[in-house]
């Protein structure tokens, strides 16, 4: 989940990437 949150963070943005990874 940590690796995914970091990749999504850069693609969607900082806040959106974290939300998607947690959901």
C-alpha cells in the first residue's frame, strides 16, 4: 500500500493519490 500511495501521489496529486490508495 505504501508503494502504491507514492506512485498514485505523483500521478493524481498529493491529496488525491493518498485518498485513492487508502480507499
